[in-house]
C-alpha cells in the first residue's frame, strides 16, 4: 500500500557506491540477461531438431558481429552469475559474511569471471572464431 | 473510517506471505547447486557445437549422455530462471495488473521454452 511521499531508508540516490552493492546489482542484471539468453538455447535446439537449413540460420547469426557480441556478453554473464552464485551459496551456508571476506570473495568473483570468459573465447578463437 | 479501527496485525493477516516462501528459497538453492556442474558442461557443449556442422552437432546430441545432461540443464535452468524473475518482478513492479501479467508471462515463457527444449532433445536423442 503506497504511503505518503516520505523518504525511504537507504536507497540508491543517497547511498555511497561500493563493490558489494555493485556485485549484487550485477548479479540480478546478469540473471535477467541470461533469461534472455535462453532464447538462443531454445532456438538452437529447435533448429537442430528441425533440419540443416534452420540450423544454418542459427550459425549465421552466431558468426555475425552482433551475434558474436551477444555470445560474448552472455558468456561473461554466465561466468559472473555462476561465480557470484557460488558466493551466495557460501553465504547461505553461513560463511563469508564479515566485511574483509565479502570484499575478498567479491573481487575474486570479478577476476575469476573475467578469466573464465577469456578462457572460453581463447578456445573459440583458437579454433577459428565463431564461424 | 472503519478500516482505521483495525489493528495492524488484523490488517496484515491473510495478506502477507503465502506461507511457501521457504520452499521457494530452498528450490532456488537446489537448482543453483545443480546448475554449477551443468552450466560448466553447457559451456563445453556450446564450444563443441560452435565448430560442428549440422551432422556433427546432431551426432553430439544423439549421445544419450548429452541428452540427459542437456535435459537436466534445461529443467534446472528454467526452474531457476522462473524463481529468480519472480523475485525481481515482486521487488520492482508495483502496479498490480502489470505485476500479475509479468508473473504469468514469465511462468508461461519458462514452461513453454523448457517444453520446447525437452521435445527437441528427445527428438534428437531418439532419431
């Protein structure tokens, strides 16, 4: 039920930006992006089940520049959401709540997700790119 | 005026949680746990498919092992996606009809998308 227009306690407008809140926001954003990314999964599987012409269209999109950019974005989103998801599961188990550890695991998530994405794309380009 | 005579607890009763929040929380964690190995495997699959032609791709997915893992990924991923999107919509969409429409749209999308994937997997595994 909407109350009168009174200020709500901590909200983004007056809150000092910090790593932990950024990571939390990115976790949600990557989750939403990955839901959009499932469209490619559905399309790929349906096309593969349908036949070579349909699959060729999927491959054409993936090999295009916009397609490669989307794939790159989704690959990082998956790596990030996976790493930070493990961090969340550790919290759920009661581990890592103190501030130094929350920051250490937070930076680890950033670095490891970037390294994983780099490794994935090293594999892609080592075998001739997305084509 | 009569509503103002109600105590806060009286007004809150029956409008609060639907008493299945714990179940939501637990399923989200179980699917998350399942998705750790499954999503690593899906990256491997995507890399394999990326450099395969149609026949090679079908051969990869014809393998029963691939079909089982992929079906497991699809179920866990869409279940997890639906639970996550539900929370996002609950948090940010405050217009009631929009909220309900968005919740239904997400549920229908996840169900149909998962069904489409599973039928495609079955067709490739059994052909």
